């Protein structure tokens, strides 16, 4: 028999809740439809928990427990990123079709799978008359993908009510197979911090004109030089404490040749750093602040020289670096007064949540129970989540989506062919359920 969570996830994935930085471009009716569907799929949750609307379509639910001394916050988000028109999806991105034992569609992994996992776990426990040991809050943002205000407003609401969470769990890591070369066991990576997200725009202006009479070092050439300089001057690399602990835990499960290096990561940081940098983009990103040129604009026509050339740069700031230090690196590296550097958004790296702590041990124990072949371990999350705003009211913020994911699945997030295995979804529901049941009194 198919688990009922499967149909619920399908129903939500078929509603294209695409967010946009410009609120005028967001289809509010689609989000209205999602909230109505969510209420229809999880009636007890909506009937028995105390709901609060946050921002335009965000939701905050309070599930009263036997105590409110150490409340727990479980998070997910309702919105998804757009689908590129020419992306080669094998199956319709909002069709939520089932193929090869998986549900295919935008949002299955990011982040409606977690949304359904949390809600189905709560719905099941409510059906059984279960009362959690502590208050449980559910925070579902509506504009996470555009760094919107829903999560910030949820924090404001909790602060106004005097709620200081004991632990917060949001999306982030996963039960990752094929995560590290030479390590056979799946790693249950729990984000204990995340890189800071900062975006800048490089802008060069000039006279423009007819393409038949180009001047040397026009706006586009000057911008290209700035981009090339930045690309050739990466920030210094290092291995932070969470990564050292990650490697220490992986060491017994690694191939023999790697075990000494991983087990002694703290003493061999320089060697390990060089190895990660040489291993490719994903391992290298674990060691340093990264710069990605994501948008480019110039002339509106092929025979017109651009009067303004612009490049958007997305920066992921490593733990230990700062926004101010990174901007100084950008300006010093580009070394051109005619290239203007405008800051679009800026966020420092999140504080590091504790590993030697009862809250982290609760997550570990639940991971091992539901995924017994998995090695739970902390890591530095390279993407951004809504949970970064909750660090203002909680020192224990963790990022973990309880789903088995292959490397191909992880690569499909924000790309094409996003899909979540049916068995993985069912295990995820069970993980959230056991986590709530395990909350200590």
C-alpha cells in the first residue's frame, strides 16, 4: 500500500508556488491555493494547532506540549525556484509524476518534501492523541528562495511571545550517499552553521556608441577584466572546526589510504586543505569564501556598444571571514576605480551551533535509529536557509532534511530532474515523528 504522504506531496508539488524578489511578480492566487490544499491534506494540524499568518502567506503553528520550557521549532518553506523553459526535464516539473519509485517535480527536495514530512508526522501523532513533551512550533516561510521577510517576521512574532527555542531544525543537510570519495557509508550531514550570503553588482559606465568604432577598454571589456581578476584571486582556504569533526567521524568508514588523513584532520589541516581544493568545486567550496558571477548585462543590440555593463556576483562567505573583509578583497583584487561595486544584500556567516550538546545528540540518535547505516556528522552548509534568522533567538540551529539523496539528486536542486524517492519520503516522515516523540521533558 502506498503511504498517504505520497499523494499529499504530489498535490503540493503540482501547485507552482514560485517566489520572486519583486512582490508584484508573485502570483498570490497560487500561494492561496497551496494554503488551502495544505489545510485540506492536514485537517487535524490546522484544527488543533494554533495558527498565525506571517507575512503574505507564511505560517506559524504552535503545538502546546506538556511544558513550554524548552520549545522546539521545525521549519520548511512553501516557495520554489522557477523552472527554466529550456531545461531538459525528463518529466513535467510541476506534474509530480511517479517514475522509478520516485516523485518527480520542482520542490520535491527543496522544500515541499520536508514540509510534507513535518506535517504528516504531526498529523499522525495528533490522530494518536500524542502530546509532545515540549511546545513544538512549525514555521513555514513563503519567500525563502528570495531571502524574503517571512522568516524574519516569524522570529519577531516568537520574540513578542517570549519564545526562546531550545532547538531549531530546518532544511539543509541530508542522508548523503556518494558524498565523499573513498567513503562508502552514507553521511547524515547536519549543518551546524551556514555560509553568509552576500550579493554585489559590478557596474561600468561609458559613452557607448556604434559598434563599428569601438574604443579600447570599453565598459564590457573593463567589466570582463574585473571578472577575470576576481576569478583568478580566490580567498584564502582553510578547514573550520565543523569540517574537522566531519572528517574525524568519517575516518573509520573511509578507504584505508584515507583514514590517517581524515582521523588526524586537526593536525593535518594544511594538507587536508590543499587536498580539498584540488578535489574539485564542491570540496573546494568547503574550504573558502566563493564568488560566482551569475548575471551579466550589456548592450541591447549586437551593433551597439554598451554604455553600461553589469555583472551580478553571488558570494558565499566562509565561517571566519566577514562581509567587510570580503568586500575589501573584491575592491583590492579588481583594482579599478571605474568599476563600481554595489552591495545588493549582505549576510554574515551564521554562528556555529554546538555539537557536544543534548540537542545535537537528539538529532544524532534519531538519524541512527531511522537510518542505521548512516554516520551522523556536522558540516558547514554552503547554501542559505531561513533558519539563519533564528540564530538571533536560539543558539542551537541545525539544518538537516531527513531524506536519502544521491549525488545526482543533490545536483538537481535548483536545476532540473528534481525528485524524491517514495521510500525516502516515508523514512523522512518517520524521522520527524521519532524526533518529536524523543523530545525530552
